C-alpha cells in the first residue's frame, strides 16, 4: 500500500463531501436531531432514554454512514470515476484504504459531535467510560461505511441503493436486541441475529453503558472489527480493473 496514493484518494473523497452540504447535513445533523428527539420524547431523566441513548449513539452513525457511503460509491461507479481510477497504477487496497480513511475521519467528527450533544446538553449518563462509547460509535460508523461500500456494487441507481436500507439495515436493528432482548426472541430469530454484525455492535455499546466490560465485550469488539475487514475484502472483490 502506498501512503501517498491512499492519502490522495482520501483527500479527493473529503473534497467531494465538502462540496455537498446536503450530505454533510445528513452525516452530522441527522444523528444529532434523532438523539435530541429521543430525549424530548422520553425526557432527560427517563429510564428509557438513559437505557437506549448510548446504544443509539452507535446505531444512528451506522445508519447514516451506510446510506452515504453506498450512494457515494454508486455515483463513483455509474459516472465512470471508479473505472477511470482503476485504469491508473492504483492498487485496490490504496483505493479502499483511501475511502476508508476519508469516511473514518468523517465518522470521528460525527460521533464526537453527537456524543458531546448527548452527554452534554441532553444529560445522557453511562456507567462505563464515555470515551469508549465514542470509540464504539466511530467503529459502528466505519462498519456502516464498509457495508455500504460492499452493497453499492449491487445497485444500479441511487434509489436502489436507498432500498438496501430496509433489506440490510432494518433487520439488523430489529434483531440486535434494542427492542427485544435476544434471550426473549424465538430460537430461529436468535440464530439469525447471531450472524448480524450490528448485534455485536449494539451489545458492546450496551455493555459499555452498564460498565460490563469483560470477555464478552472483547468478543463483541473483535466481531465488529472482523466484519469491517470482511466487508472491505468483499468490497475489493467488486472492484474491476478495466483492461480495454
């Protein structure tokens, strides 16, 4: 991997995002608004808000970054930008690393701002370290980005990319344990949820919120990181270098 080439790709992606205020609003503004609405809906001191507030700090960035990355990469494919890049002496790892770095930096800003809002103005409290919640939120945002990168290969239009939300994201949200504890689910649902990366992302956030940081927490983090790497590998498999 060439750091110079990777950095150039990352700068190009960040420059594109800078010129698109609507995308910036989606990445930064929407998670903040949703967290605010959650607090207003249940109240600052509500047990419900205190229980789900921290996990949602990671789920909101996951959703936003999945949507933004899938649409951005689809534009790169459909406009021919990706093909032009692939005609250059550019390794797949450089291209993917550049995108990964760019969206990771955006994820850091996103997760930091949402966390400052939640822990500051909205009065969210967690038993575990708040900095760990922020790091997990960043990891979830990166996970959403890598999954978005992968599924973008199967969409022909931006509308189809958006349609992957109910197909890929919503089932994970329903089965991760946010609405119903996994122990209370039907066996077949619990088996399916065990294969979904957001299950482990949610569990890691929930355990951090309750200061239950042990071996199971380490397993959750390892699975999330492994899914990020796997999604990048699968995403690389969809990149085709033009040879004509």
